[in-house]
C-alpha cells in the first residue's frame, strides 16, 4: 500500500527554493508558528504540503 506524502521536510523545502537547510528550517518554524496560532497541531521540522503551497505559490488564494 502506498502512502501519500503530506509533509515537506527541511531538505525538501531547501531543494525546491534553492536555499540552505538552515534557512529552510527558519521558514518551517515561521509557518508552523502561524499554524499553531490557528490551533493546528504541528510537527517540528516538517510542514504540511498544502500550507506550504498556499503560502509560497498562492494555490489557496
């Protein structure tokens, strides 16, 4: 059974944006903080794919 990936890691973000791992961790922390303030449960070092796409590519706007 295949599992669908629902989170990006810092490495994924780093590759997609062409930035360092450290910078991608800062971005993940910032976006996870926003999610936490909205009442969502977050996982350190991982970011939901849908939220990332809304924030960086405007797919949810």
